[in-house]
């Protein structure tokens, strides 16, 4: 599969490397030519601008800092009509003191917001609930044990994302449509916790019950 990765930070580099090792063709992009060239060299991928990577990929991974998400969306929008865009962003920004702050309303779901920003794309949500350091240590394509969540409105898109999660050495857990993807957003009981698929499913069930109550 040809995958265009928008963002050459930890998420883009890690999954780019894991997918390249699994046999996929990767182009990694960032606004900075030095940053994307360095990332591409480290993981054995091709470097390009966000516009290049969006045009290149059959699937696009959007993995930018949320503070720059609108700029990235603007850059890739002309090239992603009809394509699957996996939103790997978290609606958080850094604040003074070193902490982070959620920047979407409490009742909003970030995957649905991204689908609104990219109406021409097939938007999925994934690769958001686990710190890259955990993935780097726990990834195992031969005997995956650690769960990673996903959501998308179309079943065929969920199958593609699930395959990419498996190719990254993780166990895919399908949470349904974007409207059902609130557990993928912080704060939630599965966010940045190393869990098996069964443990994750149990926490999601409890979380959803609490949301309804």
C-alpha cells in the first residue's frame, strides 16, 4: 500500500518505519524540508511536502501537532478527495508550565470534527490512544499483544485501518463509527494505557455506560 504521512514527528516516524518494514511504500512529509528529509532518511522512506504526500498516498496518516492541524488540512484538502485519511491527531495543545489542555468542547468528538474539516475524504480515527514509546517497546508483528483502537464510518475503511494496526505489530480493536469514537479522545480510561484487547474492550464498555448514565 502507498501511505502518505503528514507529520514527521514521533508518530509519523514510528508508524512510517513499522509500515515500511511490513512492506508498504511510505512518503513522509512536513513543512520543513530538513525535517522531512531527516525523517525519511532514518526510516527508509521518501520525503515530500504535505501536498506531495497527500497526492502520493492511497491512504493518508494525518499526524501533526493539533496547533497546526488547520494548516495541514488546508494543504492536503485538494489531493484527498475520496481517499482514506486516518486522523492520528489528539485535540491537545501545550500550555505554560509544560502541561497540555484539551482544545475542543467536552461534548465534541475529534473524529467527527475532522470529517467536517475534510468533507471530501473518508475519515477514520486511529493511532491516538497509545504513546509512541509504548508502541516502540511493545510492537510485535509475530505475536501482537497490545491493543490499538480505531473507528470509521464505513466497514471497509475500518478493515484497512485494522490491517495497518496489525502491520504495526498491535492488536486492532474496532470501536465502530466516528460517532462512537469518543473513547479515542483524551481524557478516557483507555488513553495512553498499555492494555490487551480484552482489557481495552472492558474499559470502553464501562466508559460508555458512564457516558449514558
